[in-house]
C-alpha cells in the first residue's frame, strides 16, 4: 500500500555550479505556463519551486515567479541565507517581510538552501551562523504564518552526508528548542543519483533506498527530528549532455520517482519536486546547463512526457491549500 505524492518543479533554467550560477536564456512565461499546466493536469495543487536570498538583494529565480502561480499552482519558496557577516537578526526580519508580502501565494517556505553543503557559493553552508539561521528562521517563519492565519508548511533542506565527522545534524539538535520542533513541518532532501557519481540503472532503486534510509534514520535522527516530520524531495534531477542521452534521462528519473513512491510510507516521504523544467543552454556540454526535461527552447525531452504520466499516476489530485 502506498500514498499519493504531491508533485512540483523548478520552472527555470538557471542552476548553481561550483563557480556560481549558469547563464540561462530568458524565460518565456507563456511557454512556461503552458508546460506547467500540462504537467499539473487535473491536480488541484502543483508546486512551483522558486528561490530568493537575504544576501542577494532580494533577487528571484526564476524572475517574477508570481506569473506562474495560478490555477492551483502555489510557490515552494526557498529563502536563502547567504549573509557574509552572519546577520541572523536581519535574516529573521527578511523572512517575516517575505512571508507577509507573499504568504497568500505560498504552499511551503524552505528556510536556507543546502546549509550542510560546502564550497558551493550559491548555497548556504559556508556562511557564518548558518546553523543558527536554520533554527531561528524556522521558528520565525512559523510565528508569522500563525499570526497571519495562513496554511503554509515550514522546513529546511539538506544534501546527503555520510561522513560521521560531519556535525551539522548534531549541532541542529543542540541548537533546537521545543519551539523549533513545534514549528517544523518537513525536512527537504536534495539528491541527484547518477549525476555526480555513476550509479548503474539496475542499482538505482537500491541507491534511493539507501539515501532515504540514511537521511531519515541517521541524519534526521541525530537532530532528534521525529519520524512524524515528513521528508520532502526538494530537488532531484538528471542532466543530459553529449555523453548522457535524453532517453536515459527519462529512464533514470522514472526509476528514481517510482522508488521514492514505493518507499514513501517506510520513510514518510510526501512531496517530490523535479529540478528542473528546462535547460539553461542546450548547446553547452557541461551538465549543469542541461538539467531540464525540456531544451532551452522548450522543446520537450522524453522525460517531460514521462513526468507528466507519473504525476497523473502517482500524484495526489485532491489536496489543495
């Protein structure tokens, strides 16, 4: 027996690399909305994943995301930290202002972006006081949401870590208060099987189980986060390139999504969001430019129809906010 998943997607083309953000062609809002409508189908809720950051002058990725929030689509808003001087107090004010301004468009708020990942400038792991920012940010976000009377889930995300010397989760547990656990609705997982290290297609299902099991029963457990707090797959994708075919992209993603669905009760997984809709630059052979299930001109790759089909088959049609 399995439950249905809530699905979504990052609708842009820009992605983060070790050197910064890729340069993507401008978004075509008409074609983006058309693609989102096809993926959403008859589902009453579909998530549109968007990013902004305290340390980046309130820039948005993709630009003007409200143009994609309609007909049952709501934002999963990632509020990045990126404070070079560790200004947690200013960060808290930023969170409150963002939620007050955009709350009616939000299904979810993610506090910080990959705060346990290092040496990648576009994520939060190397910024001072980031672990405090996670805990205090979750509490502040839920406080303002309760005050304005909206139904918005609050969480934070992370990448898989297998080094026992990494103290991220233990420190979150040390910093956490009862208010943190009472405010936390989910923990997000960003993972990309067979992208940064190879995994054979016939080993993918086992690899997905291993990552989910470790994330749930080792990482989250170190922070004393109970099983009742669900995991959301906040980013998962598979990049194409001259050596990585679009046909294999569809096969890998289907295998991963079906595995997540199969293990969702065992691991308490409720959401899945794909990264992302289109390529940054389909002519650039670097994989960071080709994560899309559409080319940069919005021509679908085989994975687009696959994702549309799996959403129809495995998605929760009735939930709405």
